[in-house]
C-alpha cells in the first residue's frame, strides 16, 4: 500500500531593486516580471509554490505564491522602471513586511542561503531554495507581517 503525499512546495528567491518592488506593490503583487533567461525556470513551478522577495540593500520583504502555473508573454516589455521583463508569472501576496520592516539575512545564519558571507548569493533572481531555508524565511516574513516579530 502506498501513501500519497502532497507535492512538496518549492521556494524561490526573487531579488529586486526598490523601484521594481514598488511597481509590483502598485500592481497588488498580481504578477512578477521575468526576463527571457528566467522564463524556463518559472515555467517549471506549480500553483502554490512560494516566492520569497529580497529587495537589494534592504532585506526580505514579502512572500508571494504562484497563483496560476505557467508563464505569460507580455504584449509590451513591462512596466518596471529597471530592466526589460517580457514575461510574467501570475502571483498573489501571502504576506508583506514592506520596506519599513525588512528582515535582514543576518537573522538566518543557520540557513544555507544566509550562512557566512551571504551578500553574493543575492545577485540572481529565480533561484530555487532549500525547502527548509524557504520555509524558515517565509514563516519569519509571515510572522513579522502579522505583528508577531521574528
């Protein structure tokens, strides 16, 4: 007799600058713009997979989830101030600390992502995270957003 297990949630690191994050916020986090390079990776994600956003020189600021699997071609390049993003994935906001209450990666020294000198690990968006790292960081963002602290 086999036991059916629910599929494992994927956790993905999204790295953005402040102007692009504000553009996502203005759009109610309904979509995340993608470059041609990240398109194929995001096509592999499933509905419910989590996206953890790190804003450059700020910290972790939100958790989103994939609202609909698949990637959509935009008719125009994008509304992002920084960069050209001809693709998008549909998302929905799970929790947000905002730019006012970001969480520093220094709070997660026991994770693979943030252990030691972590700065260079936040240069590329669309990176699959270790599931335990992803859950730990996502739970902390959700806690801060709810006012419970870290």
